[in-house]
C-alpha cells in the first residue's frame, strides 16, 4: 500500500464513528477514489468501505457528466446497487463517447473495463467480453481489458485465460491480480510449482495479496499438509475475507474432494455471510452430494438476496422439479432416484445392473462401501447438466461426487447415442476409487480406470475410437502421463477432453495387458498413500513416467497404426462406398466394403461400412453374410437400435433364437424405452428359451410403456410368472387382465390353471 493510499484509509477509518461530522469527513476525503474504497473493503473495514462508497456518490455532484456517472457507478457497485451501477456505467460510456473530442481517452477505456468487470461479476459474460474488446480497440495496450478477458475465460476453463493474463502482465508487470489469476490457473492444472511461483510474484508486489495466500493454502491442503500458516496470514489482514476460503474450496472440488470443499464454503460464508457467490456454490455442492434440504436453504438465501446467477436459479428449479417428479427406491446398499414417468420401466433394468457393479467392484478392489450409493437418472439432459454445474469438460453422460452418481437416463439422449449400462459401470468405478483413495486420485487415473472397466464387461461396451481421436493420434497430440490431468481440466483444442478419456483408458488397458490387472489395484493403493503419478508409476511398474510414455505409445500406435496411417484413404473410400450403396451397386459394395472396414474397424458411427455391406448382403439374399457383418458391427460397439433389431431378425430367421434374444437384450442396455414391440418379442423368445425371469422383465416393460392392449400384456406377464413358479404374482397379473377384459378367454383359462395348483 502506498503512503498516500494508507493515509486515506486511516482518514476514512477515523471518520467511521463520526456520522454527525459526515460533512467534515466528506471534505477531508474529497479526492477519494474507487481503489481506496476497495482497499478498505479488502482489509475488512466494511463500515468504513461503505461510507467511502457513499462518498463517491456524493462526489459525483461536483464532477463533469461522464466522470459523475462513473463515480455514481462505482459507488453504487460498492453499495451492492448493481442495477443502478449498470445504468450509470452505461451513461458514463455514452457521455464520454458523445464528447469524444473533449473526453479523456483513458476515461472512455476505463469506463468500459470497469463496466465489463461489473457485468462479469453479475453473470453477463457475453456483454462483458464485448466491452473488454471495445476497450482494446481504443487502447490495444490496456492491461485491465486483457485481465477482464482472462477472468471470463478462466470461469469457462478456457485455455485462453492464461494467454490473456500473460498479455496483461506483459503490459503491466506489476498487475498483482494477473499474477494471482495465473497462480489459480496453474493450480487448476495441478502445476503446483508454477502456482507457487505466481503466488509469490503477487506477494512480492503486494504483501496483502490475499488470493495468492489462498493459493498457497490450497497447495498445502492438496498435499495433505496444514494450511494454517497461510490462513492465519489472511485472517491477520482481513478476518472476514471469505473469498480466500471459497478459492480453496474451488481447488478442492477440482481435485474431487467435495466434502472438504463444503467445509471451506461454510467457512467462507461464516466469515462473510453476504458472500453470495460462495453461498451459491455451497448450495450447489451440497446438492451434488444429495443433501438437498440444506442445499435448497442456501440457494433460497442467495435468491432472496438478489444473487440470481444461472446456477442458483436452475438449481432451485431442479430441486422443485425433483420433489414433484422423482421417486426414490432405497435398500441397505443403494438409493435409486428415477423420474416417476419412467421409474416402472427402468427400475427392473437399472437396479440389477447397479447391484452387479457393486458386487464386481467389491470383489475386485477388496472393499465395501461405507454407505449406500445414490444414483440419479435424468430424462432431461439439461436437468443433469444443472445437477453437475461448474465441472470442467462437462460433455459427460454421468458424474460422480463420492457415493453420489448423477447421469443421463436412456431417454435423455437420442437412441443409439448412449449406452446407459456402460455409463453406470463407469461411474460406479469412480465411487469405489474415490472412496478407496479418500479422493486423492488424479482425474486422469480415475477416468482412465473407469473407461477400462467398461470394456471388462464386454468389448462392445465403452466408446469406440472416434475420427476426432484418430486425427489427434495422427497429430501426436497425446499428453505425457504426468501431465494428463490438463487434458480434462483445461483443453487446448475442441476434442481434447474426449482424446484424454481415450488415452487414459488405453493406459489402463496397457498396464493390465503387460503387468496384469492387479497392478491397476496396486496403483490405486499408491494414490491412497498420497503418492504422485510419477511415484506410483515408478514404484509399481519400475519405469519413470518418461520411459512409460515411450513404451505405452509404441504399444498404442502398434494397435491403431493402420487406422491412423490410412485415415485419409479410409475417408475417401468410405465416400465412394456410400455412393455405390446409394446407386444400389451391391456387387461392388460387397467386393470393396471389407477393405474399408479393415482400414478403420472401430468406425461404427453414422454412415458406416458395416451397415452398407449388410444392406448389400440382404439385397443379395445372403442372410448368413449379413448376420456376420452386423455381428462384427455389434462387437465393435455399434449401437443403433434399428440395426441391432435387424441383426436379431436375421439371427432368428437363421434358426438361432438364443443369438436373437441376446442381440435384442443389448438394446435394453442402450434404451429400454425404445420399442414396446421389442420387449414383447424378446419376452416371447425368453419364454421359448425357458428364461422365465427374463420374460417377466420384458413383459413387465411392455406394461410400463402403457400399451393399448393392456389385457394381453397382463396375460403375457401372468404366463411368465406362472412358468417361473411365482403363482401369487401370476394370479395378480391374470386378474388385472380380466379386470381390463372380463371376457378374455385365455386369461380365464390361465386363472383356472393357477387356482388348480
């Protein structure tokens, strides 16, 4: 703090108890500035800061028009009158622009930068960005505008944030806030050394750089060391600085330590009850962990105080919707929350899969979860997104917060776009790994292990390699394993999150392939013992991370090299094949399609060679060839329900009802709500194959879809129960059938059979 600034602060404090002498204080502080008011607030002198902001508004009466509007805007902003501040900044900019010839160029730029910062604080980033850009158009060397762009980008985990912050420092090396932001960004990337250096640079310029101290405290916490030294330094300067606790909570969340984050958000609002941004995040985080009652209370407080950002408003709406539209099923190990409109359909599919995952992971990881796991399925993807707001790289299908899982319902995605059972398997892996490591596992490993675990159920589970991944492999864009977390938190190109999932999953595949599955468990234990990735790799695999990167990538490229090298040729030949298929030149399709498939066997997405070849085989009445190619499509992870239904039909025509039933059952792992006729037909196949449990589930699904012919659906279910030896359920079902259609003779006959037992 400069000597002049300090004297003004002391003068303001001296005036704090002299409201009767306000005119004297106003005169004494006639040259007060927004910076000085902000300094009072930063040091915890709230009453004095409020008086200072009031003085700014009073000073406006003696200032020229543009400057007067600016002073009123700054004062209103400091007093929490955000709409008034917004209006005054607009007036200041308009007045300065109207008098451009006479107005200060610096003022025209500064007004825009400050207005942009207000809009960023009050949830209007698009307009804030436009103002920062306008400022730079007038002054290309304005460090404040670059810092504003950096702040907006940082909130969106946009890698440009680093570029903008560095640009601000290149112009103004003493810009403390830029160093503090770079420290936060580095820590988000798990670059603790760089984070500490930037925090130290801020502290060297300003001993009261509180956010820099909070970054240091976060570094200590993330390393499981005491942060108390840094917390004490913050409290000595400002005991009410909740922003520091909130920043610590932010870093804990990014490292998957949600319970600890809640503790720090609580500290933040205890220090400053009007820190609505922290209170909102407290509510959102509580909601993530299933503590909805307290979450609602905190979010309602924010809303009532006028803090109505998108997260707060949408989270409250979702809580209201869930209370009305969801149903909860509980037992000793699970809590399953489903939308009422699809609960009857999904429950018989989801619960057994969830139980199987729990049993598999308990056996594999030699542990039992300490509490029931809660799983929520959202039929509206936007509701799921609200449930998980604030997480980096959220193009996800599911998110895990500990023993709580939120994910899309099958109906939340277009059929064929999403394999819900595979996603559930993925998320349940997170539940166990986060619990086993006490949330000390790096993001890349828990994601990679979860991707790996999907394919351990079936090679057809998991996501086949997409063209974006192939292009990244061709460009050699894989990250070193020691830095792989960066690909999840702050992607540097559009597909990097997807590529990072792929890379992390294949790393775990490679470890199992070369060292065995137990090595993956050993690495889990290393993370539980607080080891770094470098330490875990070296201790368990006997390689440095640099050596591991070399052998892993050699193994990977050996398996995908044909696809990577031949991608352009594949793309060209696929287009040619599509033209042949459109022209119904089936003999040429049959002759050339397999070569296209060999170039890129994982391509099972839209307009793939498998389906074109099957279409040609069917046109030539070669059912066996069509079944073979569609079987390969399914084995590679092809998920279009209509294509799988066609395969099942062919298999049945070829006299293999078991294969047909297995193929139709795959569709249930993709979308159980897809087709009423599918469930009815699969139920018949299971009856034929004497899988009565499967038949009960399928006929139950027909009823859950509210068929027009309810009587026959109840009758089918009664037959399945009767065949399974469940006579009471069979009687209930047949009576329901007769209630709908009293004269239905097959149901009457079955009832007599049941009563005769």
